[in-house]
């Protein structure tokens, strides 16, 4: 396993560490298994599928069993299903291999600068969460996970290739770094609660836009599925009215519709729209508050502001037509 020690991040994107009198800077230790997947894949070509699956478990999975082990699914996924997911990702990797390696190189080169710009905006940021960069077996481009009771920040190189292409990664990194910062500032927020996830994801998206004002909807990752951002902007009233109705809903279908790519299309509205709607809510509140002020709101404090912003956005929309 390689460890990338990203230090001296408060100095510059070039990340020189030579000034003896420079103040202590934040450090982010990234445990990288991304290249180990390539080494495994290259070295097992020609083996039967079942043997490659076992080789993956030994050569890669065993280095981070908290993430790769089937045990984390607590019975929701069988061992056979887990093996099939590994098999399918091995089979699909050939077409992605070069783009994946390019993304791995880009990650190591650009991450220090992204952390530096984030730290400049949030000087009290302390990047202490355990961080991994790996092949996620199709699970994610990036995000936080609680594994065996411990918080992790995980970047999936395969997901980054799939969803991000070759564009700038700065908004994505700022979004994920903000999550680790926000959890410290507002520990009462729970992303399993619909309205709180709206706030958590919307605020992270808004902050990434503030730090990257030229970023487009795709770079902000709010246009997935493609074209949904324009659809949402064209149906603000319908989206906000539906959001008001389900604001406190415990229904997993509603949560999935708002935040998952494969979520159901409820009331004819696009799936995964919660990121865009949360962004619009945070943007509305950002008219009178700084990103730092928003980040320091507890979810209890944020709730009435969120409901007021949703009502305002609905009223500002031009027509109640669907």
C-alpha cells in the first residue's frame, strides 16, 4: 500500500515545504490502493474468473477489509453476490484501464492544490479523517462511509473516471472535503433523514460552487442523470412543492428518488434531484450568510431557514405548472 502524505497545504498549489519559518499546515494522509488494483489486474490476466476473484481478495481486498469485505453489508449482500460484483468489475476494467491510470496520476498531482484552496476558505479545517483512494468496485466516485464504527473519506478512481471524465476535479474534491468539515461543525446532522441529507448535500454543492465559480452543472455533479439540472430549473414550483410535501417523510422511496441515480421518478420529477434542490436552497440562504456561517449552523438551527428558503423559491417561480 502506498501512502501519499499531503502536507504544507496552506502555502501554495505548488506545495513547497522549504520555508523553515512557515506555520504548521494541515496534513492529509491518503492510503492509496488505486495502483494495486492495476497491478492485480495485469498480473492475473488469463486466469479463470473464479481465481481472479480470489486473487483480488488476497492482493487488494485484504489490505482494506473494512471496505472490501462482504461483512460490511451485514447480510444485505450474500457472498455469492459480492463475488459477482468483483467479477464484473474485473471484466469491465480493460476498457477503463488507461483512463483510470490517468485519473490516478491526476489525483496525486492535483490534490494538494485542492486542499490548499479549501483550507484558505476554511482556515479551521482539520483533515484528520482516515482517507483512502482505491477502485471502489463501482460503488462511488467519492464520499464518506462509517465502517466498523470509524469514519472514512473514500475516493473511488473508477467512479471518478465514470462520472467525471477529463474535466476539472476541484469542485468534486471541495465537495467531499466540505463533508468532513461540516460533520465536525454540525454533528447533529444525519444524512439518513431526508431533509437533513438535502441540507448536507446541497450545502456541500453550494460551497464547491463558491470556491469554483466557473464550474458548470456537470462539474458540480448536479446534472446526473444528464439533462436533469435543466429540467429542475424549468420546474422549480413542482420540485419545491413536492419537497415540502415529503420534507419529513421517512419513506425510503422518497429518499431514493431524491438522492440515488437509480431512484424512482416520483411525480414525474427526475431522480437524484435532491442535490440540485439542496444547492438552490443553500444558494438562497447564501444571499445573506457566508459559507462559514452556513457551515456552523446546527441542523436544528438550519431547519426553519431551509423550510423558509423552499417556500421562497416556490413563490419566486414563475408558474405552478408542471
